[in-house]
C-alpha cells in the first residue's frame, strides 16, 4: 500500500525562529492559504542562513492552528502583506498569515529538525516526537 507523499517547501532568509504560516492566500478571492488548504502531507520549512530544515506533518500543523489560533504563546495576531502593481499605486490583494516559533511548534506537535551541510547532506538530525 504505497501512498504518494507531497511536501510543501518554504524557505526563509531570516533567522527570527518564526515560521510564516499562510492562512488566506488572496483576500479578494477569499481563498484559503496553504496552511488551511494543504495539498501536501509534509511541511519542510528551511532557514537558508543556518542551513536548518524542519519537517512537520501538515495535518498536525493545521489541527494545532485551528485549536490554538488565539493562543499568543503559539501564534501571532493575523498579519498581512500586499501584492501591488509595479509602481505600488494599486493593491491587487492581500495575503494573511500568522507567525509561529518553529521550535515551540515542533515541541507541541512533533517533527524533525535537520541541520544540513553546504553540499545538502545532513550533519545532525534532531527528532521531536
């Protein structure tokens, strides 16, 4: 019974320790973000500056968010970013998201932290159940 596994890959250039979790992809069309309408089984959240990647089951992230979205220990207030015309004069739509500390998240719902070498091989795996 083999089942395909799909991975949602997110890369972050900042070292804040927060993951950006999209809850509405387009506020004009009212489309759910990748967190609430996951097509993937696994979330791979990669921090490019320190070559660290976290692997978390998407269904666990979604369920935990829906249960705890108002708990500021785990999730920020809803934030937004705008997609605008080249000159910035016209805003086409907004994307809504929350921030979550990735270490707190995996300590609550489980996941894996992998530290990569420059060539892409891993040098250290840290399992969190």
